[in-house]
């Protein structure tokens, strides 16, 4: 594995960031991303892009970062003593969309590559995936989301979709509530089958599929009219998102502990959130249906709408 | 130390719960606490009381619990192997107030007693304290708060106030932001100087002082007129409260990990919260003053207003 291979993936992520931001801005009449370019030591680069207060997207964060160092710290290698003292590079794109309309789901994607050491002896692995968190469930959206996810990874091996789908259901789960965060999607970590270019192709296929998976759902739901009740339910459900991010999410917790820029790490937080006490949904309501029909692991890709 | 001594403290906490709830309801025209009484095995009792949507208090939670068991689990005694296998009792009152008016500060108090084993060989310790989290700072309020705190604990020894004040400043701190949660107050843990009745008297003195410390500030600020700007700042600052509770607070994290009733543990969460991106306060504003003058450790009890 060569440094140019890392550079290629970095360029891919930067182009993907630009493409997703352009697409998000195309929904907004005047609201634009705040773009920053924070250059660090040794060619490190953090490039957070955050949009707030849009008509369609109340918040969208699409953050790129590239960091590197001469020596992995012992803290970073607690579970991997074989990597102590190696140099490293990490490139990552992390995005989150909090739409205003409660009928439009929240989504999250992360794509990352970690390389320890250099040249032929380098160790590397990819991680990431994308997942969807609807406030109101629609079969057609859930099926489209999962079928697009399956299409992205199936060409690289039949096992990938079921494996990554199951890993996503496991990871995006709130143990204190016994509740999935959303309807899942794809999740992979420590992803390395020995073939760097093959793995990179799969990860880029996931990145390429994101827009096709998400924006048709935005298009279908963004003009659906809603009232205070739907907005209140969205605010409460966003509370679950906060709980997951601050209690469970490895990236968030690692970022905060490692002293990353707080505003970048917490750009994933929803713009407004509520907590209720002992709220119960009316039997037969769309709110109750979310819990009963959507916040349960389901093989959406094999259902037909 | 006798079981009657635990019972006395339990009765004290139950009476304090009733007194504080009555006081809170006296501010509200129609809103009342939702009171539950959840009886567990072996005489355990959880008695959460939560008020939502009041005119003065947007949320108030005043939760009592008493739990006991035949054998402390090894997880519970990870740091105290000497206690493995002992029976235990824990009684606790935990309260939080989220006022609607941004000029009224949020407050939190916890008083608890833990007993391991029985009879003369029993091990016991108290924990708790109270702290204040203003959105807008007023010297007169901060001085009153800390002087009342000092008056509560000083009769039991001169060192208590400075020790508990410093512990409070250390505990209620957000390391990822390098920011105190509020202006502090009193904090103590593993509190046992060998004299159970003496310790109990101090802890009850703290409990007795709470109303005298907090409600005069509510009275002074509750009618102060505010606008959207103040409300928006309160919502953002409440985000820090959420960050502290979900990232740092031992009681919250322990409760969620130990499988406590989620709605009771998270009754401390603010009813509505915002996260902004890279918000900066205008130099010279009241909002900037909060950070510069109040969110810094300061010896308020020795200032005069």
C-alpha cells in the first residue's frame, strides 16, 4: 500500500464532500455552508462544513479531516499493542443531516481509512457506513434506502450486505432504552480483506450510493405538511439521537476525549431537541407505528413496496 | 450504626421531597407534580416526582429512591473489593429545576447514604451537595448562594465549606470544553468521619439550606422580562447541561448502565435544548459576561454585594 493510495482516497472524500454540500445547498434558497480550512502540522487538514437554519436542512454537517503523526500513542493502541510506535495517517468524511420537516429522516454517513506504518509493512483498515433515522416511517423509503445500500456493496461479495446490515443494527442501538436509533443501513469497521484497492472500491461505492439513497427520500417528503404534533415528536426523537451520540458513539466519545475541536465533533448534534417525561404514544398512531414497525430490525431490502 | 439510623435519614429525605415539591407547586397556578410510588422487592421504593410545563418551572424533578440487596455485585465493588458479598442499602434524593425564565438559574441537589453490611460492622458513607447553573450572572445571587452554602456546613467544621466548594468546582466541569457547568456550590462523596450522627446532621443541614439558597433567587428573577435572545442563549447553555449529564455525571451514567428506570434517570434532562455551531458571544454582552465572570472558580462567599 502506497502513500498515493491514501492520497487517492483523500481526494475521493474531498470530492464527495463537495458534491454532497452542493446537493444540500441546491435545496436552500439562501442558506450556505460555513466552510473552514484548518491546516495542521505535517500536512494535516480539517475541513468542517456546517449549514444551519436552512428551509429544508435545519442543520447539515459534512466534515473532512486528515491527520497524521510520527508515533501512535499507547492510548491509541491499547487494543493493538502490535502498532505501538508506528507512524499513522487517518482520513475521514463524516456527515449528518437534520432536516426541518419531521417527515424527512435524519441521516448519517462516515467513511474513514486508517493507516499505521509505511510502505509494504503498513497496516490499514477502512471503517464507516451510512444509516437512516426516520421520525415517521414509510415502507417505500425504508425499502429504497436498504435496496440502494445492498446495490452498493453486493458487487463486491454476496455476504457484504447482510453482514454490514446486521453490524449496523447492532451498533446503532441504545442499550439503556433497548431501542434501535433508526432503521439502520450499512456499518463496517476494521475492514481489510487483504486487497486494499478492492476495499477502497467498496468503500467508495458506499460513498457514491449515499446521494442516491438519501435525496430521493428528501424529495418525496420535504413538502409533506406537518403541524406542532409532528414537530414535537421529532424534537423528542432527536433526544434519542443526542443520547446515542453522547453515550454510545465511539467516534464522538473518542473525539471529545482525544481533544478534537469540540465544535466539529458536536456539529452532529441536532439544532433543537426536547426531553419529555414518560411520554407514551397513542395506540394506532403514526408515532406508535414508528416504534412497532420501524424501530425493529427488519429485512427491508427483501420487501417490495 | 443501626437500621433505625437509615430509616431516620430515609424519613428525612421523604419529608424534604414533600417540602420542596410543595414549594415548587406554590409558584404554579395549575401545574402539578406527577407522583409515582414504585415499590420494589425487600421494601425498596422509588418515588419519582416530575413537574412539566409550569409557568415558572418548565421542568422540575424531585426523585426519591431506596434500594437494598442481599449481596453487592462484583461490578458494584470493583473499586472496593473489601465490600464484596455484603448486603447493602442506598437511599437518595435527587432534584433538578429547569426554570422557564432565562434569568432564573437551573439548580441541582443530591443527598444520598450508602450502607454496606449490617450492625456494628456496617460500612457507610454519604454523598451529595447542591450546585447552581445560571444563564445570566448576578453577583448578588452568586454571593447569596455560596454564603447560604457556607452557613449550612460551617458549624460542623471550618474546613467543610472550602473543601466541598473546591470539590464542586472540580466535579461540575466539562473537560472537552474546559468549562465549568455553573457557579458550583457544595459537593461531597465517600463522606464518613467516623461519626454517623454528626455526618447525618451535616447532610441534613445541606438539605435544609437548599430552599433558603435557591428560592430567594427564583423570587428575585422570575418576573424579569426577557426576549428571544435570552431564551436562545438559555437553550444553548442547556446543551452544556446535557453534555455534562450524559458525558460526565457518575450518577446518570451509573443509573443507565445499571438498568435503572430510564425515565427517572433522564428526568434531569432539560425540556428543550439547542446546539449551535461556533456560536460566539458579543464582547461586553451579558452572555459574554457569564463566561468571563461567572464560569470561573471564584470565592463568592467572601465577596460582598
